[in-house]
C-alpha cells in the first residue's frame, strides 16, 4: 500500500521527497503528493516527516 499524506497537516517542507528512495513523492501546491505507482511502502517518508503528515495505508 502506498503512503498517504494528510494535506491538512503537511507543511510542504520536502523532507519526505528528499528521503524517498524511489522518487515517488513530489511537492505540488505546497503539499506532498505520493505517486502510488512508484511507492514501495518502505516507510522512509513516514519516519522523516517532522509533522507526522504521512502514514502507510
């Protein structure tokens, strides 16, 4: 399952995008967006997010 971003919590800092080993996360309009076709559900973004905006579904 791909990671899911809570858009109300995300601050768009880009930490998750920088950490993603498969480049599945981009920042669009100030929030992180996960490409579910690229996401390998490794959890790196979840551990990196400073505001807890990302969860593994």
